[in-house]
């Protein structure tokens, strides 16, 4: 499943578009500690986090993650978006909390992987 | 050697990471590959944030030498009482403010250790700490950093090695579960994609999202439209594209014809070395820059149509339909950041889902002449093997009777890309039937800097070592059977010998060699 389809299916709002790459369960990581996120970030990774602020900008600038999903309809930091667009990193906001967002993403990707 | 230093302020969470960002810019400038940069950035950022979190101030010193990035971060802070304890995962002395910002996982130093080499920590309690580490940049230093847009889906790979055999530049190795691409050799042609029976090789994803079109102008190559002409009318396709949100559909042939016209004018002047090579196909340009650098002088001093189109619409976001990985790599370069790209496959599938199943074919324009002046000294070659044969001939000075050369990596030019639906000759025929009698010429744009040769592969930074490795390769090649069967995962025995010496493969990868050894045992 491609990232755009995943976000659409889960009503996740898109604020910055990146490369529409395929995503699998193994490429999704959720965490609220920068070191955890750094450790699991790579090209093709979708990070899910409650964190906001300049450190997300650094994640985008420094380690080239594919997508960052914020939670609970949090307002997206505006300074994040130009850098995200430039680096082709998705910035999206889920209407749900961390646990529920992860669960829904897992469910959709699991179903997709069973079909394929 | 390149050296640089940056200041870091304790407690400045807003600007924390700026020094690492500056190091990243230096590494990118040096042509280091993205995976190595990512490792270096994790180590740098963790070390820099340790200063922000724990110290009053500090400095980051970095130097690039002998294929190594060496970083020293010294701070004036409280120091570390027990370094062994600090190295344990989960141990942290970060305060509440740091934890609020998402730090304090106790993974900082372990992350540095994981992503670097030669980590050393010196600390005096009450005075400060110095953390030094290195990141090896060897691969990028030796092979150069070349972006390409061919991707491999390991799960779909049947390990048939068709791609290994098909690649005209021997850029693919399959020693492990899935093939790997040696980026310094890849020219972004589509041979591997065309030969893969399981679609494990494909073009990198594009930025387009059907539900959120963000541009009103779509740039379309005729080769894309020709796919529909057996079943749908041009009007139907145009109408659907407008329905999808693009109010202005621009065809690329205006730029292509302009480029041909300008090249023809140059050829007429006879002031340039001939035959003139028209820069029509980015994959062929990659090939020339990598394998035939002496022929770069034959390229006309114009940009490709994609670069010209991007410059024409530099003030607005546009969407370009890309027919191959070479176009995708070109348009996703940072200087074309206002350009969105759509894979020809994705847009075709979307259009086919919207268009009616079958439609009558409309009447065709009767007059189908080309707009650029024709010349009997123009030679157009398509298909990468034929292109290489012609470039070999050109290198040997055998084309003195040709004034202009137009070379395309795919058979029938972009009509033959494996990303198109249908056979290239048929698509070309259908387009010629339906194309307008004349095309309004768009502009051409001069290339500011001549195209540079690609960094070739060096066996070693140290010339003495390189000579030793070369001798070892020759020796190994003699001992291999010379079947060039590609069963080992390398395209030829010579390539396997080189891979063994460079540590990418082992002698046991050759099944014939292994069998011989077992028989003699």
C-alpha cells in the first residue's frame, strides 16, 4: 500500500507531501523519544509521534525520514512545512491518539499484506 | 583536508541541531552517499544535543580526511562521573525540561556508538566532556555519489538474475536474497525493469497523489498519450485530465522540436565538432558521462527538455509525467523542487479506471510533416545496446559522415519504455498518425556548465594499494572459468573477480569454482 492511500483510508490529514512510496508494517515506528525515533528512522520509514517543535524539524532535515504522523489533530508547526516540502517528507496529522492510530495503521497494512 | 567548527549553546533547544545540519551540508557537498550521511547525522545530533541538554556551551569540530569524517564535540559542563554507566542504554541524567522536549531516553551515547567508529569519551567532573568519533566515508569517496531512481522489491525477486545479465553497464549484483544496484554504474536506463519477469525492479515512487492535485499545469510527453490512442480519442484523454484538476495540459514535443531545430542550426554553422549529439535522453547522457567522457564534447550546449521546461515554469508548481527513471532522477534534483512528478504507470492506471472501456477512433489529420528542417546527415538510434555500439564507433572516429546524432536508451525512444502500455513501434505509429501537422516551437536553454564526467570507480584511495588490488583481480580472473554465466550474481567472471577483491563477494559464489574445488578435495 502506498502512503497516500494509507492516509486517505484512515482520514489522516496531509499538510506536506512526500514521495508516494509503498509502506509495510515493518516500516512504521511510533515513539515519543527523539533517540528512539532517530534509531528507527531510515528512508521509507513512517514515524508516529506526539512530539512537536524544532526537534521534528531536525528529524526532517537531518535523517530524511519519509513521513511523520502527528496525533490528536495537533496543530502542525508551521516552520516544519517548508523544510518538509523541500525534503519531500510527508507531514500528516491523525485525528486519533498514538495507540489508536498505530492500531488502525496495523489493521490496514495487515489486511493489505494478506490480500497481496 | 576540510575542517570546520561550530558553536553550540547550552539550553538552546530551538537551535539545537544547527551544527549537525551544517556538517550535513558539508558531507552533501563532498558527495557522500545518503545512508552514510544519515549515520553521521544521528551520531552528530545526539552528541550536539548532549551539549544543549547538559552543558553551558560547547564546540563541534569536524574534519573530512582520508575517507573519514572525524568529529570532536567538547563542552564546558558538569562532566560525566561514570562513563560506563552513561554508555548503558536507558541510563539518563537529563532534566525535566529535556524530557519535555523528547530527550532523556538514555540512548544518546549508545546511538553514537552504533552509528560511528572510534568513539572516545574524556570527561572531568566539574569541567567538561569531549566526545570524539569517526564515520567512514569510504564507499562514497571511492565510487562517487550518483542518484538513480530504480528500486528493488526484494520480496518479489525470483532470483533469476535476468537483471544482472541485462544491465548494459554491469551495475547489478545479486549475491544475496535480492539484487543490489551499484549506483556509480547505474545510468537509469530501463533495461533491468524491462527484463525482470516478476516486476521486482521498478521506478522510484513519485510525489503525485490523485486525491490531492496541487498543480494546475500538467506536462505530458506524447509517448504517454499514445498509449490510449488505440482505444480512446485524444479529446477523451484530455477531458479526463482536466477533470482530474489540470486546467492546462502542455505537450513536451514543442520543446523537443525546438531542441532539434536549434541543434540543426548549430550543425549548419559547422563551427562545432561533429556529429552533434542532441541531449534528448537523460539516460544516454548518463551513459556518456560515465563510460564515454571523451564524447561529452560532442553534446550540444543545450539543456534537456526537462530542464528547460522546469526553468520555463520556475515560478509555479507544475506536474510532469515521467516515462523513465532517468527523467525521474533529473526532475527530483533539488534545483527542480517546484516540479511534481507522476509515474506514467500511476497516471495511466488512474486514467484507465476513469475512461470508458472502448471508444471509436476519430478521424486523423492528413498532413503530418515535421517542423524542424530535415537533413540526410541525421542519424537516430534507439535501444541502449545499439546506442553503445554507435558511441563505440564515434570514439573510434568512424562517424565523420554524420552531422547530427540523436540517441535514445529505449527502443523507439520513450515510446519503448517498459513503463508504457504497448509495443514501442505501435505507439510511435499511433502518435505519428494523430500528431498535429506542425508544432509551435518552444524554447531551448543553454547549459551554463558543460556536463561533467562521472566519478569512476577507484579500487583504493591509496595508489599502491590500488595496484596490488588490480594484480589480484587479474590473478583471480585467470582462475575463474570465464563462462560469464552470471549464476554467481555478478554479470561476468571479470566483474566477480573485482567484487571479490573489493569485498562484495567470495570465491565460493562461483558454483563452477566450488564444484572444481570439491572434486579435487
